[in-house]
């Protein structure tokens, strides 16, 4: 028994040493400045960079403060993630419109992928899948295509205004419900009748789980992707269990209303 416990302890320590070495090597490779970067707040650590500076909530307030001190284009490093914060329309236009061929690629957020959001267009890198998404989106939401949605949107807005008149103190709640009503009507032909609708509820829960990831670098796996292969029982690997649990939400958000549509189609055929 003592020998077994010692073996397990030695194995754990060995694995910890290997992980530490991999982390240091990865950090060293990523922290080498290959090109000059915009100014930003000083790094608190050569390993974690500005990780300690990142705000826990309302990040735009801190970003605005940095913009006043360092300019409209601010650079941060959170572990291995180089983050550029743009605070002006001109900067956004310059990088994402005029130089979109260089800067339009989306960064891979490993925690987001582990949570099941990898197929969402917002997190899909440029390629065949992204081009297909863009094609379908343009066909469904072009200037002429959106005209067919106006009738349904008008009905939903009328319902929203009536409910707002009855309970103006619930403005945020009613507005959130209006957004859900319009999305469900356009996407699935489904009409949300009341607050607490199961499809809207699961969507809210899924989006809330995604928002917990915050900006890049909040979870170490975003900076050190090899951590996703480490056993869950090791210290610091709680994020794996969290990602697995949260991954059920985006699946349900898409699958449950889709199955509802299939059932309606079967009824029509009958």
C-alpha cells in the first residue's frame, strides 16, 4: 500500500514537472517579440503578462481607461495571447476593412471549442465552412430577403409594447424576450407565447455559459492548449469538467427547436 501510494505520488509529481516544463517552453516561444507592438500597460509578469490586469466585469470601462493613457490601439499579453484593443472607428476601419486580408482570421479559443461552440460562425476560421455559412447568411438576410420578416417582427413588437405598457419595470426582461421571439420566428417558424418559454430559456442559459469565458486568456487552456489532454482529476483541471457540462447547452439550444420543426413537418405531411 505504501509502495502504491509512493508510486502514485511520484507519478503525479513527474506529470506536474512535465506540465511545468511544457508551460514554460510554450510561454517562452510565444512571448518572443517578433514585431513591434502597440503600447499598453506594463506586464506584471514575464509568464502571465497582463493577466492580473484583465477586468473581471465590464471590461469596456477598463479598456476606455487604457485608451486614454496609451492611445486608440492598445496591446496586452495574457499568457500566450496577444490582445489588441481598438477604441476608435478609424482604427477598426483600417485593420478590419482596409487590411482585412491580414487581420480577419479569428483566433482559436480552446475553451470555447471545448464548450461546443466551434461550429458557430463567430468562432469559425476562414475556410470552406465559413464561406458556406456566409453564403447562407447572405441569402437569408440580404436587403431584399429581410423584407419577408417584417410582418412577423411587427407582430412581435406589438406584443412587446403591450407587455411593456403593463409592466414597464421589466423593460430588460421584456426586451430580451422580444429578441428571442424574433429569432425563433425567423429561424424556426416558432412563436414564443409567454415568458419562460423552454426554447428561449435554454438559449439564455447557453449564451450565459459562453459569456463566462470572458476575453481570451481567462482559462489557461486558451493559452496552453495541451492542457485539454491532462486528466481531469489533477489540480487546476476543473475547467475540463465545466466545459463538458456546459457543452450540453449549445447542443440543446440548436437540437431541441430543430426537432420541433421536424415534428411539425411530419404533421403537415400527414
